């Protein structure tokens, strides 16, 4: 694939990559750094990309691997913002459009619930249900069999269902 | 494409629907898009602002002095914004060491003025302790970016410059990053200087000093922890 074509295609996935990066890092600045690193690595390893395969999945795979390699250490620490202060209740949805109180409450609940899912459950859930990737693509990104992806998504939904009920009662969903 | 996995024996997948409707989509900020375009097109990158008038004469004077004095050693290579910035930081550090005036008594009182001129806001800043003293603060201009330069001196007389530059389109590579306390900045040596580079609040931060030996580098990392843990930045201006 020509460099220009590669670059153009890669750039088309910027918003989707940034979106996942925000959910992974829970921090806008770190999400930006993560995405920049993802593109830097994608460019460096562009010769490994096989034309005809899905670039979106390939880019997501690089992003996730970069996150796991370089950012995940921090996940084991208490959530700390880049300013060094706890960011436990910092809203992840601050860029969301204006909404009424009920919707905002639902967003906050969803945000809290998603945070409580571990990365290996949260990522396939978001990739499949929010980004609309196929299970095969998610499996490639997660580097595991499709059956495992199905199982993780199923368990993530069950966990999410339980958490949302805890927050808002059965009527919340 | 959806993946409504039937997880309730035929029930509609309400969680999937809820996620699709409720999960907020975060659009990449414009500055990130610009940075990625630059990353993807290094030869076409590094477009500088077409016009920026320094808000104060001191910033302009600093930049002019740097240009005049450092012209012979300005980097010749194009393309890598981080490398160019690092070289600019080293020359700024050299300027501070050679010509900078230690004004510890003026610190931290001079900081508000410096922050305003540099466009970098320090909500909190490390103003020194028994090991490291803040001796100067200057607005400056590095590689087309407004910046703030703080100079510290340790007990042995080593100068440490801490420079914060506006410029989110500088990507910090993963190669060379090391874990220091709970952070993982890039640590590098160049031309007899040691540099620690990281990003904070969308700003590029660099600490530079001549503490390059193994022992000295350990001390330099301790200084980094002091500065990093006690400094909170924003781009308010």
C-alpha cells in the first residue's frame, strides 16, 4: 500500500481510536498521548500491515498493545490524574452534549459501571457494541479466540447490568 | 454492524442498545488531529504559527539573543519535533547557565509575570527545598513555541532547567522511557546533558542538566520527582 494511501486510511480512524483511548486511560491528555504513540508505531510498522485486511482493527490492536505495555502500570495504582490528584469522580463524559438531569445521571452511572469493569472486559464490550466491530475483529485485537471474546462480552454485560441496577434500580436500563 | 449477543435466551440485548445510545463519543481534539497529521507526514510537518507577536519585550529579547548566540549550533536536521525541541531546550539551559542571573530572592514573586508572558500557568510549582533552590524564572520561545523556563540550583552548584513549552504536537516515543516513581518520562542524554521529557496537561515538559554520570543521573531523577510531584500545570492563558 502506498504511503499516502496508508496515511489517509489511518487518519480515518482517529476519532474511534481517541474514543477508546479516553475509556482506557480515563484522562484526556493521556488519551492524546496514547493516540499519538499509536500512530507513530503504526507508521513505523506500516510495512507489516497487510493490504486487504481491516486497518481499523489493526490500529485498535496497536493502541491496545501500547496501552497495555506503557500505561497499564498506572491502572494498578489508585486512579491519579496527571496533576497528581485523585480523579475518581472526574467525569469521563465532559465532552458529551448538553443533556437533561436524568440523562446525565444515566451517563454518570454508566461511566462508573464501565470503570468497574476490568480492561479485558471493557475493551471488547466497547469495541463490539460501541464501535461496531465484528467479533472476529475484536478477537484479533484482543489476541484471543472468538469464543473468548463472546464470553467476555457476555460477562461484561452481565456485570454491567448488575452494576447499573445497583446504581439506579432495574428501571435504569 | 452490531453484535447483539443473545445473552438471555432470546431477550433483546438491552445492554447493547443502552450502550449504543448512552455511551458518549469522544471526538479527537483539533490539536490531536494536527499532531497526528504531523506524525504521519513528518516531512510536511512542523508548520509553525504564521504570526505570533510576543506579548512582552523580554520574551522577544530572549528569543533574539538565543538566535544570535546559538545560530552555529542550531539543529540542522528537520523532521523530529522532539529532537528539535530538545536541542532548543539544551541551548536555553546553556544560556541560563552562562548568562542567567541567579535571583533566588525574587522567587517566587516573579512567577506570575513570567506565567503571563509565557502563556503557561503553574497552579502549583516546586519552589525548592534544602537540596534544590529555585533561582530564576524566564519566559522564552522554543522552536516556535512559547515556553516557561525555571532554573534550579542544587547544593553542589549544578544548574537544572525545567522548561514547559506549549506544543502538544510533540510525540514522546516509547523507546527510552523509564519508570521513575509513578511516572514514566523519557530519559535521554545528548551533548553532555541529561534530559527528562514528559507531557503534562497537554504541555511538553523538559528538565535538563549536566548531571549525566550514573550517580548524578540518580540525583537528577530525584530532582525530577520533586518537581513533577509538586507542580501542577494548565494552559489557561
